[in-house]
């Protein structure tokens, strides 16, 4: 009988030396068990080497490599995190104008017994699912659905938790006809008005106005290997140098990493990822995210609605401010 072919794991180029070393460790362990040979010392040395290599790889990633991780097809999605961190969850649909965009999902859930509204971009797991969800690029109907759910949360005093993971809002002709720019601009204005806590986390790729459409918050967090950018490095390179192949150079110049953005004062907190990044241990990443959300909710609970609005307003007023020495 022929064996069922195993689905090959998606590997980034810089991950391959580590995966090859881990495969070698497993092979030695299996051979030792079959032949009843004690190779514990050799295995310990190899495992130490693997851990050292892991630290070397993931502590020296370039902005372009972090972008590859943020776009990794196995990286946990909004739905993955929601299902991992909530006690219960009910998805809500529709913008009440005839559309229900699957690229931007939302609903009511409980985290440690506390009701919250959860909203986020949703990419697909494979080509078929990605096409159905438009690769996480929301249409105007998606942003209007998100705003409807935020209004619902505001009415009933529920904190709003949003998850950013999109290359940008959908830029197709139909989206423009339906008012893409207006839908995002409306969300930006109205989110400043809401009187409940808003906590946003960039879980993967945060691109342009498509990210900002659900990203106005008092607390903005990013996973360690996520990216947040005004435009994709490919688009930036095409605009500046008329050469998309210079995307790596653009990624470095754009300051898109969590470390860069924390230093610039744009984000408030960096969430560490498990060894090998979030896609290697989604449950550990979800546990980190849940703890950060609970801590943020506890902190924001001390503020009145007006104080929350002021925190949000002042946060965005500070972005881009700098002092120049003569």
C-alpha cells in the first residue's frame, strides 16, 4: 500500500538551517532508541546548538524578513486568537446595507467572564480560503460592519478589542464605487467619539488605511514579528524607485517593525513571540495576547468615557511630533 503523502511545512529561507538541525536531532533520537544506544550527551549538545541557532536567527531578522514572518500562511489569524482567548464567542454578520464582508469579522465574546466586542481582519489558510476572504483586504461593507459592531459595544458599555492583519483595504474599482475612502474616514472619526476602552493588536501585517480603519485605540500593541506600515514595501519601492525589487531596501527605510515603532512612540507595547515565532506555537502566542489584553482592560477600567476619548485623542496627536536640533 502506498503511504499518504505528508503535507510539507511552509519554510522561510532563513528557517531552513534550524529545521534541518532539528530533523537531524530527531533522526539521531530515533536511531538511538532502535539500537538501544545512549546518545544523551550528543543530543544535549545538538539541542543546545539548536537553541543557540534559533536565538541567532530570530534576534537578527531584517525588516524584510519580519515582513515574511508577518505574511506566513500558518501565522495565527484573528479567528484563531478569538477562539483561543475567549470563554465563548458569537460572530455577528452584516453591515445592514446588504453586505457581509468575510475579510473583516466581528462578534461578541467573553474573556475571563467579561463581555467584549472582538473585531479583526481575517485572512485565509489556503488559496481557496484566501480568495473567499479577499486576502484580508476589507471592502467598504467590512468597515461599515465593524463600525456597526463598535456602536453596539458603545451602547452596551463593552470594551472593543481589534486585531489588525491586512496588507491594506481593497483597492478595486467596485470598492471605490461603494465609497472605500469614506467608509475608512468615517471609522476614524467615529472611533475617537466612542466612550468605551479600545485595545488594538497588530497580529500580522498592518497596512495603510486598511489597518487604521479599525486601529484608533488608547492602547496599540504589536506582536514581536508583526509589521505596521503606511504602505507595503513593494508599493513604496515602486513609487520611489520605480522598481518593486527594491522592497527590502524600502522595508528598512519605512521603520515597519515593532521595535522601530515602539522607539518612535507609535505603539505602546511589544508582545514577545514563542521560540520560532507565533506560527510555531499558536497557543503560547494566544496566552501572551490574552494576558496583555486583560492587563490593558484592567488599566483602562479606571478612566471615565471622556478620559478615554482624551487618551485616544492625545495618543494620535503625539504621532509624528519631533524636535529638531539646529
